[in-house]
C-alpha cells in the first residue's frame, strides 16, 4: 500500500515540482513535507494535479483506518479549497465550446514549468465518434512559424547563422534575391523572421495550384519564383505578413546547416525539448491520434491537407497541447540553468521586440506578434490555421504564463474567433487567478 501511495504522490509531484518517486516515498514519512507539497499545489492551482491528489487522499484515508501513520485532515481541506479558482477557466472554456461550433476544442494553461490546466472537449473524428483527448494531434498551421524562428535563435546562438545575415549569403550563386525599385538595405534573416522583408504572402508561381497544396514545390521552383518577384516595400520599412518569407527562412537555415528543414527542427528544438508528438509526418501511432479536420462546422468530410514543399518552415507541423506546453515553458527567462531549455541568449533573441510601426500599432519579435497592455504588460502571440484546423498560442513572459488553444475547424473567421478567445482567456481569466 505504501508503495502505491508513493507512486500516486510521485505523479502529483512530477506535475508540480518534478520530484522523483524515491523523493515522493521519503515524503510519506514526513507529514510536514506532504503538507508542503499541498501548499505547492495550492500555489500552482493545478486542477490536473488536484484530481490526482484526490486519489492520494483515498489511499491515505484507507491507510489511516488501519491504525497506521496519522495524517492531518486539514491538509486535504486546504487542498480542496483552490479548486474553485479553476471554475472561471472551466466556465470560459465550456462556454466558448458550446457556442463556437468547433467539433473539438483543446485548451492548455501553462504556469512556469507546469501545464497546470488541460481540457479536451468534443469529437476528433465525426464518422467514428472518436473523442478528442489531450493527446490528440492537430495541425498548428502558422503557429509553426514560431518553431522556425526559435530554430533561428538557436542557430544564431551556436554561430551556425546570424540573425542579421543577408539572405543571399546562404543561397546558391546566381539566385536573385528580390529588391524594391527604390532600393533599400539587403534582405536579412531578421527581415524574413519579422515579416518585414517586403516579400508577398505567397510565391508568385503557385497561382495555378490548389490553395496551399504544393507538396512538390522545390528549391528550383522557389528560386524561379523569387526571380519574378518585386518587393512590396524596401526591407525593414513596413510589415506585411509573408508565409513565403518564413518558408524561405526555413529553407535558408536548412542550407546553412546542411540538414533538411524537418530534421533541423527535430535536432535543434523538438528533440532537446522532448516534443515527440510535434512532427511534419505522422507515425502510425500518431495517425490514430490525429484529429480529422473540417472546413465547416456541419461537414463530415475531411478537409484537404495543406503541404508546402520546400517552404515547410511556414507552417507544416502538427502538435499536441502537451508538446506546445513544453515549448512555452522553455521560454521563460528564469529557467536558464534547467536542462531541456533554450539558452538564455536564444530566448532573449527570440522574444525581444525588433520592429515597431511609426504609429505604434504593430510590433513584432522573431515570429511573434507583440501586444502591449497596461494591465498585463507585454503579450506575445501567434495564431495558425489549415483547411481543417485552427491553433493559437499566447504568452506573457514576465508572468511565465501562457495559453494554448487547438481545434479541428478551418476557415479564417473560425480561426480569428479561436485566437480572440485565447487572448481573452489569457488576459481576463488566467492572469487574475494568480494575482
């Protein structure tokens, strides 16, 4: 029985503090230490860990009824009290799901190192009736752009490339990098990562193809398309969202590292952070956990898959709420000595605002869009969509807090609603809980 209780407590402490099973078992012999763990749980307000703690309570009550170690019942009463602090999150999540027409909705809240709240609602596959879970995999679309820019920050830190490198440094000789008729500075990797390159949103030579379905778009075709392109404005002077730009960034980094883009992201980011369910191509197991995407709320037919060929860096990855939580928790500035984190330098370069419009309305970091609010400080976010999926990630680094929202409904309007919900949840519901 004692080992069973230790194993259960180990789960709790892994969620809250990363303790080992051996440490958890030692805690069983120290009532004060167990109470301390409860206080930690109270501070985090972790509903998932709270549920596991209820299991511990049942075990401990049985232990006590047999005349063994005494346990302080007030510990459990205190533990139950913070459950109410998640009521507002639950109400917001369920309320949005019930009115939003999304087949399924996944929500995660990150505080510090922990995924303190996760919820899965609805159906991942309408035809089979398979329910969504927190292990269900979704297309994240353009949220994948911040994975690409995170790799840029990592490669810059390692000296493989530099953020201010001219783009043509890493392209074959003879490839023309677009320019603006009025001139301007050379296009750099930073311009690509901040949507200030002047490039259009997509290549000019894909207009004859179905929307975002370019699996055979090769480097040769990319270079041909660049030769036909004139910049919308000189680099660094204005902001225009460009999937072509971020896709080109991914290709340039792959050339610099002499590694295909998909492998580069795995080696430099996903592997070190333990993001094993964040992939471009699904394994057989992952395919069974993949959410079927739908173009409309009433559709039962699977939406077409978007593929980008050599421009994969603009948003080809799929992921889960738990993997994205690992990514988010790697970004906080006070975690520089913890294994499996980005370096302090890479984090700073990734999250530092780099360009701001003259009117102050638009501001960007490397891949992240920046919002400044007097009540919450600096918030960074990105939304993404494919034909059948939507995603949003928002973070407030100074509060070490973030929100993840995933759904299997495509469409621009559905994606905007999803992102607006995620922003409201983060700023109006989640942040006040910790204050």
